[in-house]
């Protein structure tokens, strides 16, 4: 049986229903859609979510819903829904733009991934290959644009940032910071940890994080740096390898800085910008603080419930006092939630953050301060927890909380964590 035959046999075997075969292929091809724009990733996510919703009703898969995450997410969703209904602008709050009324689909997307992997774990390998291939293509395309000015399709960046396959959208670094840790976690789970494979994994991280740096996306580079730091502190088998590989990345980045005036300008500007904030050297700029100030005023008008989900943009357009401090979103999940959902809404966000912090602290204490070196979380799980923790780190600029393209990437690792945790039981 050749490789192609094996692939079709494992993904579309004789005993697998046609509907599940289609969804398996949709899941495997999902990574390729990430570089096409927001429509296809959201469509594929919705199809996976819809498939699980239907199959769970047909097969009465009630056990999938009997866990604390489902209860927690459901409570948060119904709060969003009620707050939007009773806001001053229900249509703009729930339906316009990214439509928070459909936020529930992320829960069914997570459970859909869990279900698909439970029924055919072999598709995880092909998803990993698909994701890794998409990343490598994006990285090499980015290097091509950085060195020649044009990517493989002739796109030229509109600014000093490297945009690569994303054309005019300055999100290449952001994309890589979200997907590289996921690919790393899946690779070490699927392909093991021999010395030769360790070299491959570290090379993958080095070429990716250097690309993130030269995209001149400051927030993205900070995220990959935080992920690296957590990996060094908490991983069971990657500490030394990651220290060496990050040292190599640092040397290469230093050399590149000597020849890249754009990067020098961008990161020098960063040092100046963060030194001018109210609290000096926070990882945002005075421009971000202007956006934050609007959310604080929104919060003061309704501290308990906020103004309504996704209303930052709408209120900025209709309230003159806000307009000189506005953009489409305030660039921070916590400030956005504070202004739009009030104290009740931000409690959900902080509980998620503190839960992830608890997991990482437990791993840190167990590894460094106890004699028992038996692992609590294997490296592939730890990488996903560390990555998710970085994504919800409060002191960093974010995209909109309701950005559908981004939320596919944010909720994707949670589906894998569901599967990995279930396998240990």
C-alpha cells in the first residue's frame, strides 16, 4: 500500500460514514484556509460545529456536554446574548460585524474536533502535516518577500512589515505566533522525541521565530518569546534544546538587525513608544492607552453589565467625545470586555486566565520544588496550555475579541487538549 492509498484508507476507510469522511477532509484541510482570509476558516469551523451538533443529537452524545468547560462556556455565551439583547443597539451588538450571536459555534467546534479524533485518531497526523506545510510555505514565502520585495504571487508589502501570503494584511507574524506552537505540540506528540527529530523541531522553531521577528510585528514576537520562556521553564525534555535553539535565533536576529534598517526603525520606535506610556515600558503604546480610556468611560457608564458586546466600534462612531481616541476595537481583550460586558463579563475572562496560570504554576512547582519528577503534563499538553496562556495574557495588545478568523486559531488548541486529556483517563 503506497502513501496515498494509506492516506485515503485511514481517512476514508470502508467503515466510515460518508458524512464523517467529508468532515475528516474538511478538518485536515482547515490549516490551508487560514491563509485565504476569514471566510473559509469560519466556514470550515461552522461545518465541523454543525456536523457535531447533528451527530450528537442523533447518537445522544450527552457525555460530551458533561464537563465544566461546556457549562462555563455556555454561561458566558448566554450572558453575551442577554447583554446584547438588552443593550441600546441590539443589532450592532449581536449581528453586525462578526456576529457574537453565533459565538456558540466555537463550543461545538471544540467538541467537534474532540469527537472526530475520538473516532479516528489517525487524522491528527494528517492535520499536523497540513498545518506544518502551511506554516513552512508561509515562512518561506515571507523570506522571499523580505529578501526580494515580492512574494511568490508578486505581492509587495504596503509598509515596513513583511506580509507575505497575506498581501495587504499585516498579519503574517500574528498568524505564525498563533499556529507555530500548535504545530510544535502536535509534532512532538505524533512523531516522538528522538535526537534527530529534536533537531528538526528546533530548526522549525528557529526559522519560524526569526520570520516572526522580521515581520516587524512586535506583539507577535512578544508572544513567541513568552511561549519560548514557558517551554524552557516548564517542559520535561525540551529545556536544553530550546535554550540552544533560542540562542541560535538570537544570534541570527542580531546579525539581521545589522542589515535591516526597517527592523531597527520598528523596534527602536517600540522602545520609545512603550517608554511614553502612563506606566513606562508596558507592552503597548500611548495610542493603545487612548483606546483603553474609551473602554473605561464605557465601563463607568455601566460598571456591572457594560454597554453590550462589540459596541466599542458603534459607540465610537456616534459619540463625539470618543471619536479622536477610537479604532475598530480597543486592542486588548480585557479592556474590550470591561467596557462592553462590565464586571460580570470580565470575571469569565479572568477565571480562564487564572485557571491556565494555575496549571502552569502547578507544573512549575512540581518540576522544580518536589523530589517526584513524574510529569504532571506531558510536553505536548504543556505546549498547548502555555500557548493558550500566552494568548490570554492581559498585558499585551490583542485583536478584537469577536474576530472570527482569529478565534478559529484561539479555540483550535482547546479541541486538542480535550482529546489529549480524555486519552489519559
